């Protein structure tokens, strides 16, 4: 069973939560980077076969209007425009026979592509 842990900093709820599996994997990846100043940035950009595509990368720069949340010790940063498109989303990680990787479950997506990396 997947559970999520989130600490809300500020008044708005987190636009995206992390499953325990995603939190553990991101924690491992951050440890490999060896830089405590890094946060996981999750963003939505125009493009992809369905209209928008997801981006995830480690970032040390946090803008004043970014949404910053702590998920089980992982700092997650989302820009305000992406936060609206990600509201209620869950970042999940699986490591199975069908391949390992991250997946975003987004309740706002009306349509997704076959690769799972873009939506509208």
C-alpha cells in the first residue's frame, strides 16, 4: 500500500505529493548528488504529443514565488504556473519487470499520451 507524507509550508496545499517509493528513490538520488542544497523541481511545460509535458530535475535555485514543500525530507519545488496544472497530482516510482521509473498521476489531465510523459 502506498502512503504519502507531506509537510505543508505556507497556506496553500502542496500541488504534488510523493509516494513513499518516490520519496525513497529521490532521497537515494539526492544522496548520490552529495549536495544538500538541491531540491526536486517538478514543472509542466508546453509541448509533448498531448499539449503539456512534465519535467523533473534537481535545482538549487528557488524563486520567491515558487511553491516549496517537504515530502519526507525531500524538498520539492514547483513554479506557480505548474502548480495550477499539477494540483492534486502524485509522483510515484516503480521498480518492476516492466521497467523502473517515475510516473505522475494527475487528476487534471483529460488526455495522456502513450508514453505517459505528456498530457492535456
